[in-house]
C-alpha cells in the first residue's frame, strides 16, 4: 500500500466556510496524513478552538499551534471570526491547542518532508521562512491565494501582501488562484446531504455553514481551500503553467493585486481543473 502524504495546514478558519470544509476533507482523505495545524490572522485562539472542535467531532486529536495575530507590518484585525459564535465552553475545544511555537512547527514539518498548505493569509509561512530559511528553502508549498487575471485583489493576499511578496521572492510555491477556484462551487445536493446527516462532524460543519450563509446571504460555498488540498494530493486533477508574478505593495486600490509580470517571481499555477473529478473526490471523501 502506498505511503500517505504528510501535510501541515496553515488556516484562518472561522471566516469563509471553505476552511472548515478543507480541514474536514483533509482529515478524511485516505491518501493524506494530516500531521498538524497552525492558525493565522487576528483572533488565532478562536480559530484554534474551531479547528479543535472540528477534530473532536471526528474523534481526532491533531496538534494545533497558534500563529501570528499580526501581519508583517504589525496590523491586527480586531473582529472575531463569525463562526466562533458556535463555540461553547467545552474542554475539547482547547485540548488540541499546544504550547508550541507555530513557526518552528511549520519549519520542522517542512524539514521532515511534509507538504505545507496555506489556506489563509501567508504571514505564518513568511515568518517561518524568515526565522528558519534552511528548513523551508526546499519545501513543497501550496498556497490558496492570488487572482492573476481578475479585476481585484484576492483576500488572502490583500490581508498581508508583504508576506506574499516575501514568499514569492524566496520560495517557488504553487499558487491556487481565484482564476480556477471560482469555478468550484459546492453542489446544492451535497449541502443537503450534510444538513440531513447525523454524523457529528456534519452537524458541526453545517452549523458553521449556517453562520456563514446568514452573514454572506450566499447559499453555495466556493471550494477554494478544498481544491487547494486536492491539488496538493492529486496534482493530476489540473493542468499547470509556470508564470512570473508581481505583488502590488503600494497603498491604494491596487494594493494586494497579483499580476503576471515579466521579471517577477516564478510560480506554478493550475490553469485548468477537472471540476467533475474534483467534486466527485471531495463529495465521496467528506461523506
């Protein structure tokens, strides 16, 4: 039997629902060994509690380390992740949170050969590289972020453009951008199956999904982060190209934009995804 791929996930779970769906997906993928988690951006404790509660619903205990509340320039968002409203005073919500330096954890996982998957602002990854460059220099990094051919800055990049600039300048990640993820819409029948399921993890995720629906007035999640997990494990679900990219750091409406730019940092990005194959894999795995 082939060995499972060890992975580490860095997440800002609690805002968009796709982080929770990605963690559920990664926890159930038979080809994956989910080794550890770090949380990033703002209220990292609530994010850690949400991840811990999700793992508890699955009967799992994964080490969760709290990463940076701040961006590289020192900004800290003060809003509480909306999905934190589902938290209760239960011991299992903090049992998996470990008193470990998040950047060292990322570096150790990278040094041990784990794929590093970033599905939030990239601050933790940038800090881990700045502190432990030898550990991350050759790591396999797959990040959800960027929008090369769109008309706006993608959220994860916009939150901390300097972190992304640092990563692209020093590493050669695969960027899973909005150019492909916006096409990955969660089917309504899958949402209904989760809603009607008696499994504890489905009840919890649907409770989080309801908070997201009420806040956004949207019904069908876009599976940005689950696609990033899938392409880390099964890269043949997509066709890729190598491009040179620039991150806009100036203040103003262009800040955080990622554009193809001759002389920019080289990245690998998926340009065409087997959507049916991905949705089938995602559905079969989480159910």
